[in-house]
C-alpha cells in the first residue's frame, strides 16, 4: 500500500506509521514518536467486529476490544 500511495502521489515523502488502534499505549507511542509539524493525509484502517462473539474480549488494557478499536482508538 505504501508503494502504491507513493506512485499515485508522485512523491517519496510518504511514511508508513503503524499503531494498534485497540491499544491506547500503541496510539500514545505513535503520537510520542511523531516528528512532523503537520499531517497532510491520514489513512486509518481500523475496524473490528465479531457478530458471533458471545462474550466480549478485553484488550490487555482492560477495554472491550471492539469498542477500543472502533471508537476509542
């Protein structure tokens, strides 16, 4: 995907930064490491759902995983 965005934009000034959107610690880590003055484009591919899930799973941080990924993150 990174190479496709670089080709489509005609720019190599594109960086891939990954965070687990279900974990606040991962999001905060990415924010701490962010070193730019501005953000021109953000592509977020975060979604979680399991319609068959009978008992909600929790992240290691104690937040229900679907809520953590889709809303809190």
